[in-house]
């Protein structure tokens, strides 16, 4: 059979299904609704039997969603109960909006992803999240958000957006779409035609964006216009665009849906409304029944009746009864000629075609959870912003008070902030605006603590939250973590530490806690990798010669030990280079490695000069030392990784604030390469961190920090190792030019360059 005939089969099946469906079944297919219950129950059965609904949206508050096993049982029961393939949807954007919690992987959101400067991470996060959803029977994700957050005072989008740059939003949005769809998930762009430039939350009020079509095309519409052919579904926004349609919000506007989205942008997929229970649409459309009819008339295909807007406070109505009543109202409107049945058929045909394209059964998910957490943790590390750092010591020995809004109570309680100090007391305010009583209690508690950690949450919106946090910075040393909007940090100039996570998630708070506790980036290597990398560095240093494991260069005032030639200065040394070998001995002991007894506690080299060193070169003590170094090659490599992890925070905090994000991203881009750990630890061992002010010529260093600062991945985005090597060569050439012993170091430069070349082809 020819391939084009194969493509027609799903369409024929859809036509066959549509012809067999009753009017009630067709109308039911157009609804995505919720019910309350941790498993399929009588309410969900009524939705299928009496309303014939074709889709269910799940919420934490309504369906729990706290474990994979529970969600899988829930979705499986719903599919069996329905007897026809269902859309089972969630809002799993990551970051601030994530319905699947518990033992699901918690990924930072869009703003955090974009700060990583690598769109592939957006793909990896979406693919991993999509596979987790698919494994438990969720097949429709109301994500990604592709609103351009061009208004920093936007109360509803903010960090849910990738960026205020439409091209960047498009690039990252495309990768997210690709990831979800490769996982077998229906992805949905939102919120058309753009929710980024509003000052009102459409859950509560209707907002207006007064821009011309040409202005919208340059910004808000840009991502939709460029992704429209790749998106299976698009969600509308309850926002009025008066220069296009002064009378209706986008959800109820035929001019925007049929005119702009269908005709001009040529979108062929399913158009989904945002929840029709939101005040942003109800205040225009009237009752829910009236709003639903207007949404159908405007051209929407899938009508979302999400969780009831609590502001309405409707009494005496069960949500299932209401959904059934609304659907019956639509059926009646069709039978009385208010709505043309052909209009319904067009939407149902698109819905059925989309269901044909995606297998709606769950699949086992075999990937180790630790691998998924590594992706989430890397995003959290790379997106963290440290804008102020007034700590000189770790806080692990201090008594701490952590203050946060109850909205993120689970995130904080599950995070490492709870173990950041000697003792940690938690105080959660009932709302984002702490009451007078809460403020008084917090200020009283603060008196008995060494330090306060405050988790600011959109403090720019809440004057009472601002007032409390400012008072805390005046009474105690205060660490301010902006867990949602980074602009909160501008409000608290007296905070000694200012950090922004761009994502109110446990993994982001864990990363913040790691910095505060002086912990490190969790790069790890296996035993096999440690041995292989160790031998490679040994080759770089001395061509695998055993006698070179104990070496004293004639032009240096200290000997060098091991595969990395760790400096081991004698007691009389006072030069600029810091000692390393004694620290390795301490590390080896901590790893349970048997260390020669005479080395334990031996801080300084026992040979006072080079002459004595080589006079005793074949002594039993020296032979024992070399054998220990031969036997501990993999341990030495592990020590280098440990040192790299410790050096990371030193390098970032030593850099200018405007350079920190670049350094972090370059560090991870190289470290994630197949031989990236080797590249980083070899250069670190070779030329040190670059943070010691003694290791400077004419004020310029030559360590790993300087190489990461010099890198520009835009020149070689597909080859970070080559860009690292080029930056290293430039830094070392500059070192020689600045050296007070230029002629000597010129002789070393060719050897250095040969070593750096190994990074280009690792």
C-alpha cells in the first residue's frame, strides 16, 4: 500500500466514528472537565454515562496526584469507565505550575530553563516529564507556555514564561513541544494570542492589551506564528485585544480564533479554551451555559471546565450536575437550531483526529529516577542567581529561622533548607500578606536566632510581605531567597545574601541550601571512569612514568606528587602557590584508602630542598610513597573531582555578578560532555581555580575561572570542548605575556598548548 494511502486511514476511521456517534456523544467529546476523587467513582461514571465527556482534567486538590501508582490507577480506571479513548490532561508546566507531585520528578519552570542558555535542556526536561506522564496514563499536557513576558509586573505569567524576548520564547517553546510530542504526549501552546503584557490575573478579572496587529506580530503573536505548524493544540486567553475585537475577549472572539488563528496563521489543530469558570471570561459572557455557547460559536474545539472559581461561591450545585446541565444545554441549542451541527462536527473531527494520532494507553517507564533528578538539579544549579553574597562562613553551625508563605509549605519542608543549620525552625504565614499577629510572632522568634532565611514570593505585589522582610533585615542577618520573581530582591537592600531561584520547587531550594551550607556541584564519576581519567592525567603530566610521581623541577621551590603533580611545599616555602598534596592525603583517608603511616599528618614536605629530595630518591620511604601513588590513581582522580566541586562555588562567587551566569552555564556545558569531567579537572589541576589573588600577573589570572570567563559558546555551540580549548590557549598566552619571567615561561608554552589540544579531541 502506498504511503499516502496509509495517511488517509486515520481520517477514514475518524469519519466512520463520527458518522456512528450520537449528538450527545459528539458534544461530550468537546468537553474537558474535572471531578473529585482519587480513583474513578460514581461522579466520573455519571460524566461518561450522562454527559458522554471525552476528556478529564486532573488537579491536585481534586484528585490528590501524589504518587505514580495512584495516578496510574486513577487514569486506568477512567479509561475503562469511559469505554472510549479519553484525553486525560494536566497542567504540568514545571516550576510554579505542576500538578504531578510526590514521587514524580520536579522540574524547574520555563524562566529557569531559559537562563541555562541551552535549548536542548528544555527538550530533555519536556521529554522526561512527558515520559513520566505517559507512564501513568496522562496523555495531554496543557503546556508549554509561550507567552512573552514583556511586562515584569505581570501577576499571572512571570516565571511561567521563557523570556521577554519573542525569539527566545519561540526557540525554547519549540524544543519543549518536540520533547512532549516525542514522549507521546499531546502538547498545547498557551495562551493565544499572548498573556504576557497584562496587569490583571484573568482568573479574577478580564484584562485588555491595546496593541495593533502589527505590534502583536512582533511580540505576543511571534511564538504562535512560528510554532503553529508544529503544535497539535493551542489554548486561548481570556484577554480583550480592542484593536482587533473591541467587544470580546480572545476566547469568545471569532475574529481572533477563526479570523487570525485559523485563516491567517493557518492553524489546523485543536483549539482549547482556558477554563471557562474563570472570571476573565464569565464577566463578559454571563452564565457558564452562555459562555460555553459563545465559545463554540467563536470557533473553539475543546471546552475546558476546570476547577470552579472560588470567587463565584455558587451554593447548592455539585460540579458534576453543573457539567451535565451545561452539556445538555448545548445539545438543546443544536436541536433548536441555535448552533449548526456541522459546526460541532468540525470540532469533533479535529478532536478525533488528534486522538487517532496519539496512543492513549500508558507505557512502563524504565528510566532511573536518579537520572531525571540529575536533569532537574542541573537546571536548578544553572538558573540560580546570586546577586549578593555577604557570607564568610557556612551557616551549618547556626540557629536558623526559615520564613515562607504557606503556599510553598511542602516545597520548603521537603527541601534541604530544613537541615541548613545546627537547628532550623520553620514559620509559614497563612497568606502572602502576613497578618499583624504573624509579623509580631516572627519578629519575636527572630530575636533568639543567629540568622533568618526568608523565602520571598512575589513580594512586589504584597506590601505587608515587604514590610515584614524589611524589618527582619534590620534585626538579624538575613538571607533573602526570591523563590518566584527575582525583582523581589530589589526591595531588600540590607539582606546579606540575595538569591533568586526562578522556580518555587524543592530542587531549586535544595540548590540554594547547598550554596549556603558550602556544599558542591554533584559531579560524580564511576570507578572505571576514575581509573581511566586518572591514567589520562598521569599521561599528560609525565607520560605514565612512575619515577615522575615524585618529582622536583629544578626551577621550582617545591616537589610535585602524584598523577596531578600536587604541590607539596616544604615548611620554609612562602611563594604564591597553595599546597595540595596534604589535602589529598586527608581525602584518601576519608575514602578508606590505606595511607603509609608516616604520611598521616605530614602537612609539609619532609625534604627541605631539591638536593636532599633527590639524594633520598631511592630510599624505602620514597619507594613506599611512589607505590602508594601508583595504587591510588583512581582515588587521586576522585580527589580532583571533589576539588572541582569545591572550586565551583569559589569561582562563581569570585566573579563579577554580571559574569556569574555565564560561568555557571559554561561550566555545565563542558562538564556534561562525555570527557567533560576530564577536561575540567585536568585544567584545574594544571592551572588551579583562578581565585587566589596571589596567582596573578599584572592583575590577570590564568586558572579555570579565567577560561570559563573567556569562553563564548555562541562561537561554537556544538563544540564546547573546542571553545574551552581556544579560551584556555588565549588565557595561557596572556599569562606568558604578563609574566615577570617571560623568557622562562615562553619555553613552557608549547607544552601547555599540546596539553590543551587534548581537550579539543577528547
